[in-house]
């Protein structure tokens, strides 16, 4: 049974809101409710936070096994979700203090990237460092071959290739650089491609890597209300793909889904993913009932061949109709009552 941890805060709180952590377990064989959409499973048990802290709500989080990691400055705090009453524990400090770095996990090790005021790398090593939770030690790693803008990049781990991938978008979002760090050889490689950006500020969103394909999620607020947009990039085929589905099928007036910030996708195995949306039922402008909904879906690419072994896509055409499509199949929707409205910041698979 998959377990997802997610954190957020009550943005209606009159005081500085606390960072709250919740978890949900997804039943692989759910018994669905009498909801008009037969794929919806509605839980009647209100979720309760297993951790409430005064941590900065905009820091980075990762999960290593059952341990949550919270990164702030020099410090990394960890919490074992199996014994949350033990509280957050301080791990050994990083070698360099960082401000809002990017993070990812590969083979049970925590990688921390960037987080410096300028794009000038510190010395020859240290732009990225890795934490081994078993030995409780940090090691500085070689810097990328060229400076990386601290505000226009994100990262992901390529499990199949044992690589750390840094995705850097140009300021005008027209070009994308892929910087790849090989964990085994400790070497970097870089290639640049034409960007196919359907999102606003994609570099602020963390992709999920499955094999050598990256997946992003966003809500298409500009063109289609309540439409979940999935964008993918196949590193081997050098092809951008996109697809989506309507999330409004379960939200009925007066229930409103809150999409001010959409957390990253969670990979559930194969080509199955999950993502969370929070919604509330309002009366007189006050949220009286709030839910978190976990959408489970599967993807498959649809390539249109031009008869010459090439994918039908115009290099100069950024219209989304020219993208090869992703077939999106909605599998199930799991809904859980919340104690209050929650601005969800991050989701992690435990």
C-alpha cells in the first residue's frame, strides 16, 4: 500500500501559520463511494497532522525511506514518520550554507544543489554536495562546467543511469540546458535544446523522472478552468509531449478547488502517478468543509509518425496542438476531509 506524505499551512490563520505534515495510504483495491463519479473513493475519517512545526514553509523537503528531510541554511532536520513523537532531529551541517537550494535523492543519498546569491560557483567544488544518512557525512562534489543561474533551474535524479540531472531554462524560456552529473564517473556533460514550455515558470517546478523521461504537472488556468496539464520530455528521443484531463468533474458548486500552488507529482510505479489538490466548500466566504483529493492516473505517449521515421513536430511551432500527445487515463480519486483549508506545498512518496 503506497503512502504519501504532504505538507502545507492554513493560509487563513490570523497568526503566522504552522507547517503541518499529513499522510495518506492509498488502497490498491478501493471500495468506491456513492459519489456520482464512480472512480471516487471518499474517506469519512478526517486527516490529522502527525507533525506541526514553526519551520519556514518555503524550504526544500525530501524523503529517504521513512525519514522526511527539511533543508534550511546549513542545517538538515529529519523526522521518522514511523515515530513522529520523537520529533525533528538535527543532522550534521552541510559544508556550505545555502539559501533555498534544490534537492533530490538518489540511491538513498540526499543531493543539495545551488542556493547561492550569484551564479558564480564556490571554488571548484561545493555547488553540489551529497549526504550519506548511514555514515552521517557530507561530501562536496565537482562543480558543473559553467555557472548556473540560481533562479532558473531545477533538478531530478535519473535512477536508471545513476545520474543527477540539472534542468536550466534560459531567461526568455526559449532554450533549455540539461547538465548531467554521473555519480559513478563524477563527470558532467551538457547539452542544449529548444524549449517547449507550456507552463509559466516551469523552472520553479520539480519534475519526476521515470527512466529517461521527465514529467511536470500544472493547472492550465489561462485556457481551461480546472484542467490538469502534464508535460513530459523524453531525453533519449529528444521529444516534448503533453496531455491532461479535467479535474472539475468531482468539484461541484459551492466546492472550489484551490490551485494557487501545485505540488510535484508522485511516481507510483510504472507509468502511474498521483498529485494532490485541496478544495473547500464555502458558506458566506468561509471554508466550512475542506478536502484533499489525490488523483491517480496513468500516461502513455502517442507518437504520430510522418512515414519517414520522424515525429511530426515543427521546430518553429510552439502551439500546444503541435506537441506529440500523452494519453492520460484517470484511474481513481481518493478524497479525505481536512481539519481546515490547507495550502499544500509539497508531496513525497514514503
